[in-house]
C-alpha cells in the first residue's frame, strides 16, 4: 500500500510529519541528541533491522536533518550528525517527553530534564518570546499566515480574510 505524501500540503504540521512522522525517524533523532552517531549504535539502541535503519537514515539525510560524514576509509564507515534543522527539532522531542511522562507513564517518569549545574528538575513549557506567556494560555490561537492558500484561510478564518492581520 502506497503511503500518502503530505509534502504538497500547506499545513506546516503535515509537512513536518512528511520528514519525521515515522516513529523510527523520531527515535533516531532522539538517539542523536543523546550523542549516538554511528549505524551500529542506532541498531543496538533501537533493535531495528539494518535495512529499515538504512532507509530511515537516508530519509533523514534527504530531509536535511542529518549529515553523513565518513570517519574511516577502510572499510568505509560513516557517522550521522545533526544539522541545524534537526537541532531546531529538539523542543518537539522535549514536548513529547513531557507529554509522555504526564499521560503515558503510570509508573512515573523514566526520563526527565534537569539543570546540569543544579541538578534540579526542569518543567518545560512553550512560551511566546515576545510576551513570555505560555502558548497554552487561551489568549493564543492559530490563524492563517501570510502564505496561506484559500483552503487554509477557509479553515482558520471561516468568516473571511478581512479578520486576518495585514502583516
């Protein structure tokens, strides 16, 4: 069965899922953030079949999330390193960690985020850089952006584009 591509959709969530929506991809990125870089390290950490791992790594390279660098010539060996695009994905992983601990860990948190200097546990939230308010505050909502097509404008601005901010 052919998988539907979200690449041409205007929705930024759909486009993001096109790059990282497959669970192995997210777990590979998680492992990269934990310092793993080599094929055998990913294979051991994830218990993933080599052919599946090869496909996922190639997809992450193609999506601009990983760079493949040769670290040995004979036999040729490569490492996989995070790109700036992938580093921008870290808050998404943090959000998944917090959400998973809150809703799917009845035994308690198995992984937490702590301050390296103090050892104190962090309580991550997403905030608006300008106001400092958490994005969970009801004052915030989603709306069509400047590049939105008619379908997106219809979904996010059902009463018409005149309610959209000009900038």
